[in-house]
């Protein structure tokens, strides 16, 4: 029987919740990775490998790896560095297995590639060589490369999201990059400068299943959809309770279904609107939205859900999961219709991903 | 004049023993400077340099290396019999 795993990165290590394909009973294990802050935990279903990305104030950045579904871990940062004299890498923020190997996004923003061992890294230098880089500004969490979206079939194509530089795209395996932010706002800029070529504060970038040119992003300033690989973006925030939030999660099969978790605003506390929790779902690519609240707290909910902390699984109906900055993990087995709490007292949750292994 | 390696003793923070299984709490080795100590630790437990030093290169901000009771840097020279402690700084927690 297949195993369904929820991979949780937290401020104090990685945790794994394990169930079968019915997803009825879950067993929590952890913390792993020596209690390091772990920004992202991902799984490679084909290899059965789990990787954790993080950084420790004492010991710096590293990528952790487990070949036994989390029971034992090793770590490495060999090659995960900039040149002497440059600002050192503080932390690893994002991971993405691909046909080329394992990609890692780091702080300060840059892109690295390793083989499947996740242990020997080299920088994809073209991104840091981009002429706009001296003008990239850090967001609230620093200058971070937090979203990594490799093309599912063409290893030359990659999209990245950097706060607050925006979305960048390469079609040649990382040698050259172009900003892809047309149509996304930078409300924090002066009037007349709110649609720049770069400098937007993208919060989360995801790709629709089976539609490589269909991208969605949750931005600091709005929610957007692109049908041309990010060359142009259209706002999809009408019908949502705010234009601010962090995570976005796509459905495993339906490119028109997207899950968002809007927060009340960047200067309004950054918690769920009216302190009532809801995941918002569209079934038509962002034209219409439905609030999904059943089983979620509807009073006194002053939590935030961070940019990597919502995910779906590959089951049918799809599972949806999110974790709060207060350390509570919620799950839905029915595509968001109803929810339950799986773990109420974890450390602050930084990321949620899933892994189904046969 | 080239500095000469001398016998010293290094005491490692327990958390390093967890990060590098098999690494003992105290290590006897020969080195002329703190940088050479870290070279030797890296040779025995690959990856330890990255945990102790950043790419500047310098000892990480929240890692402290003490030589005979005084806080040291990579270039600090060692006397024969020096006692070296590598510890996590309170500022990093």
C-alpha cells in the first residue's frame, strides 16, 4: 500500500507525518535536521529521497538529505557559496528536483545546482550576473530566492521568484535570464512607477499541472495568472478578501484549480481576514473564488501562513494541507471542502509539501 | 619564516559531534594556526569547515574559537600544548 507523507519544515527542524492512501490516521515523527530552521522540505518520489533546505545561525546554510524517508539524515554545503569577499550565503530557501538535478535557491538570492546526492553544488552564475542584480532589494525575509519552477519536460527552462526582485526566466539552462513581471504591481513604489520591469515582491510562484505556460503567483500586491509563461500577467484578485497573502498551491491535475490563503493586508497584521480562517479556491483559473471554511477556526484566528506552507497531494480527490506560523497543521482530504487539525503544537511552520511513495 | 605545526588539543562543541557522527569531543592534532586546525578537522570530517567558517573567509559570526582562553581568529598562531575550544556563541541562539 502506498504511503502518503506530509513534509513539514519548521523553525526548529523538519517533521514528517505519515499515512496511507486513505489519509485517515497520521503518525507524526521528528524533529529532524538537528533542530535547524528548515525553510523547505521536498521529496523525489521516484528515488524515495527527501531533501531539506535550511540555515542555522551558528553553522550556516546546508541541504539535508534522507534516503530512508526521514529516519536518518546527512547534510552538505560543499560548493554552496559565493566568492571570497561577497556576502556569504545565510540560508537555503527553496529546493526543486528536476531532470538536471536538484536546484536550490538561497539567501542572498542566487541559484545552485547539484546532482541527485544534494551534496556537491555549483552556482548557476547567469542569474547573479544579471545586470539588474545591484538593484534587487530585500523583502521582509531578506533577499531570498524562494520559488523554483523548472519546466516539467524541457530542462533548459526555469522560472524563479525572488523577493523583492520579481520573477525571472531562463530558456537556456540558466546562462541568460529575463525579468517576467509585466502586469504585476509594485504598490510600494511612487505613483507612475508601479509597473516596473523588475523589483516586484513576488511571494509564491507555481505552475499549473500539464500547462507549462500557465503560471500563478501570489504577490505582495495582488494575485495573478499568466498564460504565456510569465511574459504577461493578469490580476485574478477580484472576489478575494484581500490582495495580500503568501502561499499558492495548484491542483495535481486540473490547471484551472488554485488554492490561496489571503491575509488581511501587509500593514494590517498579516493574519487571516477578520480572524476567521479560510482557504480560497478557484475552479476556473481565477475568475471566481469560493471560501472554504468548514473545520477551520472562525473566531480569534490571528495566524499567518507563510509562502511555502501550503501544498496539495496527488490523490483523487486531492488532499490540501497548510501550516501556520503558530505551528498548527491543517489538512483536507476533499480538495478543501472540509478541514481538520493534524498537529496543533509544532514549531512555527515554514513549509509544507507532500510525497506519495508506492 | 614559516610557522611550525605544534601539538595542540581541540575541544569541540557537543552539537558538532551530532552533526558529524564519529567525531570525538576532544581531538589531538598538530597545527600552526587556527586556520590549520580547521584544515585538519575538514580533512577528518569533510564539511566541518563550512560549519565553522563562512566564505568571506572567516570564523562564522556565531561560532567562537578560544585559544588558551582568548578569543581567536583564523590567523591566530598556536603555542605547543595550546588548548583550543570551538563553541557555539550565545548570540546565535
